[in-house]
C-alpha cells in the first residue's frame, strides 16, 4: 500500500519512515513546492566523515512524489526545486517514490574485470511510458563504469548498476539475478 502523502510539515517524518522503511531522523527544510529532507547522521557517522556527499530528497507537497537530489546545501536544493517547478521544467533530481519502473536483471557473463547482465525494464505508469524493453548491460567491476548495447542508455540500466553493486558489496559476490522497482 502506498502511504498517504504528508499534508503538513509535521507529517513528513512519518511519510519518510513509511516510504523508506527506516526510523532514522531527517532534517526537514520546507520550500514552496515541497520539503527538502536530508538524513541526520549519528555522532559516530559524523566522526567518520560519512556526511561528505550526503544527498537530499524532496517530497512534493501536492503529489507526495519523492525525488533524490545532489549533495548541495538543502536550501539550494529547495530553491532549484521551486525554480524548476515555477518554470514548468523537470526537476533536477530523479524520482524514487512512487517507483516508475520494474527492473529485472539476469547475469549472462562474468570475467574477473566485467559482469554482463540482461536487463528488462517495464513501465509502472498507466498508461505505460513505453513498451517493455531489454538491454545488454556491461559493468566494469573495478570502477563501475558501464555501457549498453544501444546508443542511448535506458534509465533502468543506471538503476540496475546501483542495485547490483549494492547487493554485491557486503559479500563481494555480484548477484546472479534479481527484480526490483525504481
């Protein structure tokens, strides 16, 4: 079930907890069209310099859609978000919630330096944004650079790289297959 979008500043922490499945606190900065949210780090995480590159999320006031943004100051992100919406432009972040794609991947080849997956992408929008598609994705296991078999890289392939790397990081073993939404 999709959680109800927040109606005011006080409901944003509940909404983030439901969407992300975490009870971690967020610093919340209201802006005209939403709320810029940044995960608050523990003292230990701050001491380990884990705050460098910490990204921001924006919750849209009207729709509840959550987009991920760069690690700029949250107030800068809020200004950019508001400017983009006022101008009728797409926001600079990418949407995390609700998910737009169901993405599947299956390993088809692996060497010590590279791994190759067959990636399937299916739009979750009604009507669908496009027909389901398949892409051959090759990832360099050392630097995570990747390329596909087509001229333009489908957005699902970028999500697949991040997902596969995150799944393999704890054990050092890249996943054989999987399905997720992004």
